[in-house]
């Protein structure tokens, strides 16, 4: 923007200066030409006074003195053809002036000023003063150079003023852009300081209003989700009471453990939605993955599923909280149990990636994603919510990583999760 505004001001200023300075330059040249002609005419007239009033030698001396004092060749053409002063050809203009008409005419290399003198002995005489190009353009080129320097200085001043104005506008708009980027990354406390022109200040106030409105809406949404999550505690309490009433202690303990896990998940949801901003968290991925695979291995044993776990030696710090990573692993393994038949094997591999990342790969021996590819968010072919892959994707992207889907060497689906470093 600064460059474009500077170019615009330079072009506009140049057009204005050209429209003013070109006529002024032509006027300077015309004035210099007129002054040179008037000076030569005065010189010629001063010599013409002596024609007929002095003898020939004195007239010659007068012409030579006038030539020396003015710096211009002075010639006197007498009626009998004699030439006094500076030698010069008898041109057609001289012949015309000899008829009693004073004039100026273009000559090779300049201009000749001719003054006719009537009443001279033997007929009309003509006094000629020659002006070369240097005489006609005396001081013009210096004046033109001064005008050119003045024009360039004015253009430079215009560009400098435009750049300072553009800098103020750009600084305020850049500040607005920075605030919008901070809001986009989740910093809802970012606010713009209204600066610059009135329009930019208005935009800053509107952005602040929008940020405040977004904060209010998100806070309201978090409270609603938290309230809904909190309502789950009532049926969980009922399940716990039912579990305690079971006669089989082992069965009661197993169900109570599942209820405890579900209650921890509900508590994590409540704590997460009540956070005003998504804080950068981290954890060691190895123990989290090991713990969740051990949890699901119990169900896998009941369904006769072969489980393979390949963990790289830790620690493997990743930029996601332990709760979110656990939810991510649960979602992926839950998909395995939901979309593959009983007895289908699966494998979990956690390895170190490039740049301090960690790569979590979950492969199964099920039917794969099928001809339609992986399901979209909210869609599922097994009666679930269809949000498992989306949970994993969000966890990866929030840590600075990514999620990729493909076919596994076990014959089924493979989910490859790249988790960013802490």
C-alpha cells in the first residue's frame, strides 16, 4: 500500500508540475530571446546614430567599439556596397532592410538584427547585429536546470509526505491484522487500539466489538455444554449404586471401574469446556498410550482379539494434554471395536518422528474404510456419533501435527497420527 500510494502521489505531482513547469520553461526561453533581440536592437540603433554624422573611419571605430562592448558582431552596410566593422555576407534580409525597413531575420547559426538608416550619404545604410544561439539562449539552460531541480524536489517532498501518511495507515491496519490473527489462534483477550484515520479506527472498534461478542458466545456455549455434561452425573450415580448392589464382587468391581472411567471422562469434558482459552499443554505420550492400550486389552481379550503394542523408548513429549491424548487413543481404539468383527486383530505403534514429533499408528485387520472412504464428521455406519476420527484430528492439529488415513498391512484400516512436539 505504501508503494502504491507513493507511486500515485509521484504520478499526480509529476503531471501537475509538467503542466506548470513546461509553460514556464517556454516563457523563460521566449523572455530570454526577447531580451537578446531588444539588446541587439539598442546596440544597432546606437551605431545607426553615427551613420551620416561622422566620417568613415570614425564610423568603423564606432562599430568595432559597439561590437566589443556588446560581445556581438556589428556590421555596417553602406549604400555603395562597402562593409564596415565585422565582415558579414550581404544577405537578402540586408537587401530588404536597405529599402528602409528595419527587421530581424533567421541567419545560419543564429539571428541577425537589421536597422535601416535613412539619409546616409549615397543612400540608405543598414546596421547589422548578429545573435548566435548562445546569445538567444543566455541563462535559459541554467533556469531550466533550476526548474528541473525544483520539480524533482517537489516530487520527492510529495512522496515523503505520502509515505509518512501511508506508514500511519499501514501501521494501524497491520495492528488490526495482528489482532485478528491472535483471535484466530484462540487468544480471545486480544483487542485493537484504535489508531490511524477515522475509517481504520472504526474498523478497530468493530473488531473489538466482534471479539467481545465471540467471547460471550463461547462462554455461553461452554456453560451449556458443561451443564449438559454435568447432568450425566445423575445416571452415573445410579449406575454406581446398581454396581454396588451386585452380588458378584468381581462383577461389581469391574462395572465400578468402568463407571469411574466414564465419570473421569465427564469431569474432563466439564473442565475443558470451562476453560476460556485453549492453553498449550504437553505430556509424555508413551505412558498415556501404554495405559489406554492396557485398558482396551481387557475387552480385546474378551473378544479374542490379538493386540500388538510397539512403543518407542520414551520419553516422547508431545504438545497435547494427557487427557486429550487419552481421549484420542480411546476414540481410535473404540472405532476398531465398533467397526471390526470380534476376533479382528489390531496393532498400536508409537514412534519418534521428525523434528521432535511423535507418530501414533493404529492398524486393524477389519474391512477397512470401504469404497466410500472414511466417514465424515457426524456420520457412522455402526450407530455411533461418528466423531472418533474428528477427535483424533483435532488433537493432532492443536499440537501442530496432522492425521492421515490409509490401508494397513493387516488388511484393514490404518490411522496415522502425527503429534507435534511440546
